[in-house]
C-alpha cells in the first residue's frame, strides 16, 4: 500500500471517529439532562401522593417515569462504557521500523485530543 494512501486513510478515519465521539457526547449530555427532568417529575408525583392525591390516579404516570428513568440510566451507562471509540493516535501513521515509539506525555495526549 502506498504511504500517502495510508496516511490519507488514517486522517479520514480519525476525522470520522472524532465526529462519532462528538455525536456520542451530545447524546450523553441530552440523556443526562432528560434524566434530571424525569427525576424531578418523579419527585412531583411523590409530592402529589403526600398531599393526598390517590396513588391510583398517578400510578400510570409514575410507571412511565420509572421506565424512562431506567432506560436513560442504561443509555448513560452504555455510553460511558464506550466513551473511547478510538485512540487519537489512529490518525497518525505507524512509526518506521527501527524507530521506537515515543512516551505518551500529558502534553501529547492533549495535542492528540485536539485533532
């Protein structure tokens, strides 16, 4: 394989992985925001029951909220497990034979993340 083709492949792969990471982060932020809203709604239902509203009147709503809460918690957990879709160094060609790999310092990590 030609080196220039491989380098282009690596650059495009890194761009696509960055795009996917950004989409994933946006979805995670939205899920966390919705989870907070659902928890507030659950507390409102509990407050209504404490104020005397019959439980039978709010049972359906509470069930819906609890199911949505569980769905969001699973979504957030899954997103956290798969937070790193690809290492940033995938956008770089492999070192030539005979050259060792360089030590990854915090500064290099930040530089790679900014790609």
